[in-house]
């Protein structure tokens, strides 16, 4: 799927996203970026925004919302067979689960991440995910 709008290579909605971030226009909201990418029909970048939102929610201690954001990003990445980002989303889910004191779930996500990274030929990341999973039990 092409992400650019001509020679610039920037997504068609980049200007709108920038405008949405300008403080005097409207406060930055991760959901707004998701809405813009969805409106532009750019599911892949929607997934990227959802994954980033999940990281922010995890940082704010909003575990269940973070799991939902990463889970939705994961589904979209799988649609695109973007195995590297599937691995990243699964690893992010593992972080959330570990911080929520759910080591069994975290380990399962890490093993799935390792498999996804392997499919994406990211062997270093796959080895790191497996090593982390082993540390969890």
C-alpha cells in the first residue's frame, strides 16, 4: 500500500495530523491520530498509532486500555503480514502483562513475538524475545 501523496512520500493526512498537534488548535490526542489514519484509509499507520497509544497508556498505568490498543494493532499488523511489527506489538503486550503481574500471559506473548520476528527474518529480536520468555519461567 503506498503511503505517500506524490513525490514527498508523506501520507496524505500528515498535514492534518500536524495541525491536530498544534496546541492552539486542539490538544494532542492519540485517538485523533487513529481517527485520521482510519479516515484516510491507512490501516497500517492506524496500527502504528494504536501501538504507540498502547505504549503511552501503559506508561500511565492504564493496563486494560493498553492491552486493547496493542491487541488491535496486532490484528491489523497480522492482516498486512508485517511480521516484524506483529512481534513488536506482541512484545509490547508482554510488557503490559509483566507490569500487571501476569507472567504466564507475558511469557506466552514473548514466545509468539519470537515466532513473528523469526517469520520477519529479525533473528536478533527473536532471540531476545525467547531469552526474556525464559527469564519469566
